[in-house]
C-alpha cells in the first residue's frame, strides 16, 4: 500500500466541512500515519462545491460522485450526504475496493444497513478495504476516559443510565424546511440525528453490557408544517423522541432527544449510575468528566497527556473542541488501514444502532409497546 491515500469527501455542507477540516489537519497531529491527499470534494451544486473545495483545501471539485468512486487516485471515500444517499454511495465505493467512512447514521433503514455490512465484509476480503461509520463522540477524550473507568470497574456494575441530547434550532415554527425534516431523505428526525449518538454511546461506554435487548418509545412532531420553497410543507419526521431501553446486563436507560428544547444548543448529557459510583458528562463542557465514588464528586479535567487522545494535542490544561473529535476519528481510520487492526465503530456497529432506532420507531407506532430486539 502507498503511504499516501487520496481522499474524496462527498458532501460539502455542515458535515462535509467538519470532515474536510479533519483531513486537512490529521497529518499535522498524527505524523506517523499514512499521508492524506485531499483529492476531490463532491456535491450536487457545481458552483457551491467548487467554492467550498477552494475554502477547505481540496485539489478539485465535482458534481458527479459516481466519477469519484471510479478514480484510481482516490483510495478512501468519505460520505457526508443526507442519509438517503449513504447506501448507494457507500455500496458503489466498496464495490470499487475503496476504504469508506460514512457519517452516522449508517443508513436510513435496517435493510440497507444489513446490505452495507455484507458489502463491507466482501470488500475487506477481496480488496483489504476498511469501512467505518462516523460516530465522532467516541473520540471525545472525556467519554473515552469514561469508557476506560467503566471497564476498570470504578463505578461497579451499571444499573441505570439517564441520557438526554437536546438542541433548540427548530423551536421557531417559522424556521425553514430542510432535508432533515423529510422522511424520504432523513429516515427519521431527531431520533436518527441525535438518538443515534446516544445509542452508540451506550454501546461504547458499557461494552457488551450496553447492547439493547428491548425498547419502548414515543415520538412527537410539535410543528407539523414548515415554510418550504413552494409554500408550507409537511414535516414528516419527529421533533422529539423518548426511549426506554433494556440493556444486556440488566441496566435500564432512559433517553430523551429533542431539537425543540429552548435554550439548549448542543447539550448531550450522559449519567451512568453503578453499584459503587457514578459518571456524568455534558457535551457543553466536553473537557470535563464528573466521577463520584462515595467520597463526593470529583471533577476531572480531561486534558492530560495520559488521557485518551490527548498525546497528539496540547500541554495539560489546554482544552480541546468539538472539531478535534473528527481529526481523531480520521486518525483512527488511517491507523486501522495502515496496521490492519479492526476498525471501530464498524458498519456492524452502525447496523446495531439502526436496529435499536427501528425498534423505537416500531414501538412508537404501537403506542409505546415493548419491542424485543432480535437475539435478546
């Protein structure tokens, strides 16, 4: 394998910008990994994607993603499009033998995710291709430290989890229509957008004990129409969702997600309650973790060099931001490609999350009925 990888990103808006920033900076903070060449940025609007490519440091731009997966100078395809396009683009890239990164959720349906898992296995066997799903919060140092502390037994067996991921960007009923509010593009609303992160964190923080065995849920749409390009347009997804999840080791997780929570900008809060202690995290204070083990709360500033991911960054006490998680994510993918080590989160992890979201959707359609997941 060449020590330089040509990268293409498909999608140039919010996530495309975040991923572009990561590919531009990963070599500076992780010099021992394969070098990255920002080969091409793809998007539907030719003029807009050309402008973005110049701003984000890409060599070229194109409005034809299909031509990207066929290029010999592209070895890695990073999919940052609306969810309904993930399946088609990733499938084509894997068939072409490319390494693939897909922004979460993996797809909009369980069936599509199952097909991508199978395609990733074939591409790995035939081409050595590596496929990752982009749950960037696994790279928040405080959350990675929380995972370590749980695995070490610092808070004992986890009995209860409370989680909330709240935003307020849709509070105004006059906020315009977007693809995130159309079921045929987004699949679900806040359930897939923010709920996917929470479900993945349960699996990440608790390991095997974080697997969901049963789910009960409710969905709500508070603003049924939004201003669209041709007048009022029906909102076909959820604005808020509530989940109760039964986990593999007997713990129960209570989860609330909303894009209608006035005053909350990007508030992911996770509370883990164990036999001997607890852990609390708030994304709006992402460099901090609170550990309680019977002697009072201990605030941990997660910036030391021996904390997860911190060896690549700044001296102790110098905090990181949300953007650094994408750089660390890119580094983990490059390391898996270079070393041949298992990648995480894999497409199989993305499928596991999608199955939980599907169960919550089914439960909501049945007035909150308890849905047993396959294998539970």
